[in-house]
C-alpha cells in the first residue's frame, strides 16, 4: 500500500503520535494524524462493512507504523462512524418496545399530521421504528404544569414487562405525557424496567429530551433505544480491537453537534451520534474557512455513498431546530415533515442525499435516468474496481469522462479498470437509451449534481439564504470532481478545495472540542420571564455538563441559548442568549435576535403583533483538547504536470486534452483550465472556463471565468 508521509517528514522517522482520527465512510475509511509540529499524515483504506472496526484498526496501525510511533503512545482515538445512521436507514436497529401514557399509543404514526408527499398517490410512509404490538399503554397522567392527574399504575408497567419478556425485544423506550414538567412517573417506570429487564437497553425521555412536543420527544427517545444496542456493541468491539492492537487510549466519538465525547457517555445517549460523520466534515470545513478568511461558506462533502451540505454563516456553524433522518433526505429546518423520523437533539444543520461516488445509475420504468440512493458501497464497489459489480456508478462515469485516473485511485492503492466502467455504462444506460457513451456518462454526472443541488438548497434557499452570497468549499473523495459544475448551476463564483480534502472529515475530528448540549423547559412570555429562575437552571446545567466534559473547569466555555417563538406558534428558533447577567436588557436583546432571525428565515416577522415566548433554555459547554490543531504549511516547490488525458466537459465545452498534476503545480497566480489535480486523498477538476490558484494556506481556489 502506498503511504502518505507527514509534510516535511519521512516514514519511520520515530514521530510520537498522541491523537489519531478515524472516519468511516461508505467506501473508504479515512485516518489522519497531526504531529506536535503540525505535520499531517493520512491513510485511506477500504471500509469493511462486515466489521467496520477492522478498517479502523488496520488503517491506524499502518499509519503509526509508517511514522515509527508505538501504538502504546496513543492517548486518544477520535472516531466518526455511521453505525447509528445505518441502523435507521437500513432498519437494522434493535427490536424496541415503547411504554407511553394511556391514549397516546399511536403518536409515532400520527406524527405531525402532515402529508410528506401531497401529490404522490403511491407514497408509503416509513414504518414506525416500534410496531404497534410493542407499544404499551400505561395508566398515568401529568398536567402541563407537572401536577399528578392520574397516579402511575405500576401493574401496567409490570404487564408490559411480561409481554417484553415473551418477545425478542432488546430495548425499551419510555415517554409519558408532560414528563418534562414532572419526571416522577417516568423515573419510577424506569426503575422497574431496569430492575426487571437488566439486559435490555432502557431510554427515558426525561434523560434523552426533557422538553415539549410529544411526537418529537417520543420519536427521539425511541431512536435512542433503537440504535442503543448496535452502537453499544460496536463501540465495545472497537475498544476491544484497539486494545488487542496495543492501543489503549481513550476512544472519543464525534457527536451530531460537532463536538467529541468519550465512548461511555455516547453509549448512554447514542442518538446524539446519528449524524456524527457528516458533522466532523463540517467542523473541518469551519476550521479551513476560518484560516482562509471566508465567513460565508457552503460545505459540500461528497463521499462514496452520500453527499452532505451545510452552511457556515458569518463564521459560525448553523444548527437545525428540528431534524429528520431516514426519509430519503436527512435534513433539518423547513425540510422536516418529509416522512423521516424526528430527531430533536442538537444537530449541525446538514442536508444529506444519496449521491456519492458509489451511487448506482439506473433507468426507471419510464426510461428516465436516475442516480442513487442505492450504492455499490465498499463491497463490491464501483464496476471499475473489479469487485464483481456490473451496475454503473458515478465513479464509473467520472472515469469515462477523464476526470478520474483510469488506472488507479488513492495514490495507486485502488486499481481501476476503465473497460469495466465502459461495459457497465453501455449495457445498463447508454444502450437502452440509445445514447453515446460520453453523453451518457456526462448525463450520470449531471443527474448526480442535480441530486446534490437539493441538499444545497435545503440549507440555503429554503432557509432564506442566497447561494450566490457564499463560496463552495468541496471535500470528500468526490467533492472536487463535482463542485465546479454544481457551483455553475447555483451561480456561485468560487470553489475552494482544501488540503487533504478527501480526509477532511477525519481532520475535523482533530479540530473538534469536547462538547455537550443540554436543554431544560422554560415556558414564559419573554416580558414576564423570571430571570433569576433562568440563572439557576443555567447554573445547574453547567455543573452537570462540567462533570461529563472533565478537565479544568476554568477551561470550559459555556454558551447560553434559548428556543424562542411568537406566542401561538408550534415551532421555535434557537437564538443566542446573554452569557452575562440575565436582566431586562438581556431579554430585549434576545427578542431582537429572534425577530431578526425569523425575518431572515421566513421573510416576515410579527414584531409588535404577537408577544415573544421563551420555550426552552439551552446551554452549550465546550473545552479545547490538548495538542496542536494547526497543519504546518507545505512549502514544497512547484512541480510540473505528470501528463495529460482527454476529458469531456459537456456539450457546451466539449472534449479537451487536459493536463494532470498535483496541487503543487499551482501557484498564487491563476492557472487557466482545463486541469485535473490528482492527490492521494482525492481529485479536483478545473473545467476550461475556469482558473485555479493556491491561496496562502494551500487551498485550491477555482474561479469561474
């Protein structure tokens, strides 16, 4: 296997590595290390779907061996995985039961009383994660203010326990009406369940999501139980395999909120890692954007299976107030209600579609070209990999177009057979459609871009943002191949491809802080909000979070937020609250921030017409880890192109003999296209109507002319 050394260093040089990051993708597992002097070393190894931990341990061991660092020196292994996401998307989570208040058995099916596909007569709603026969009603009731209306009937809980024992259920979720206002009934039921079912995974909504909105709270708690056993088994196995390879450092896992947390804390609340892989990529992009001086950035992470989009606005991440996973497109904000499963935990606002390098191109019954969401994955992989797949993928199309190396990828570690790609595209698409090979391949490339445009619009246009006001930062193994064509459609003028773009999600793990988000209900009209009570709640949250984050308490930074709405609305927006003393001025500022965001998001605000209402208080606690988080700039002298090949850029630009070179071929002065930049981690394509240059931190900056 060809290896990539840290810039300025050499393999086997005896570098001691304290922290290593591993991010699992649908096709490749990416490993990254930053040495104490800022040197970067990476590996890309094929993912191992039968046991994803195999690729992680193999890749980390290979990288450490190349650097001459003993595995026993590792203090932390940072990890981003897809096990929780895949459990939901593939409906392979634990068989789960639900205990809920009498009369609320069908909340999971009623959802928000919305029709996700209004004009689709063939639409079928995804089946609830808990079937109806495993949803048990318990006679109990709290009022919205927390008063006991009906005492808990423990006999109902025991009856449910007996039914669970008779089934193959592995996990149980408990969500009682208004338990956020009074946790006593849920806590009592949880105590019984843990006593009677010690081998089952138990989730209580008072621990997972103690706030209003019955469906969202129920769904999030169910998700936590549904993914609990597979996440627990996976992380335990990962710890065992790492220890078997003499890697005894702490296992830290990326969360959907963009922070890392120790594996044991994640096992307690696994729903918080549903979008951990995509979140790591956005954290990496945020770091690059800050170094490069870009305040408004659209991130495009295109890997082997999916493409993910998010935005960084005014230098800050954006978070989704609501999120859905498993409904065809995982997304937040206005994109909810699409038939997925509600997840109301802090999630970086990421929209995800099934469009990656391994996405399969196919014809529907009307003969129209489609791409994804089915993927060839790591096994068997695209047709050109020679793994036995004969269905064409986006990667196969890009090989035929001349964008990807027709002989090998990832620095020669993945052999490519262009003839296999040609046969797959011709037999499955070009022949049946009566189209030419290049025309068909470009059509696959274009349809994949159209799918990705949906993801970009979900985080921009649908949130009141104009894509033209942003630059497009592309990463992932395939991001640099598709970014310029996507930017052209969205009328974005600049595309940024950062160093090590193909492993930026792994680097994002190294750039991440220890982080926690906690929420408590606080329903008051803003003008009447008791600020002293809010202070006490924030202080209690800070104390609890500090014990989990650990380290020097003085090093933990807390950020206060609040969920706010106009009175009468059924949804909220999360806006910053004062980090200092809470008083009347702080409340006024909170209302102004909310109204400004409401205006930007929806194009209107009810200022002065309806009072502002605070619904929840949120606290974000974070602490920076020890060690360097800066990449030493690579000052390698300029190199020449390594050759050229014919590439096809569509019917308008046509075919062109295109130079192929490494990143160091570029300088600060624009180089006109066409040009293909090939690197170990990925490829960037510069069409004929564009130019490319390097900026001060080593980014490829592609400008549309």
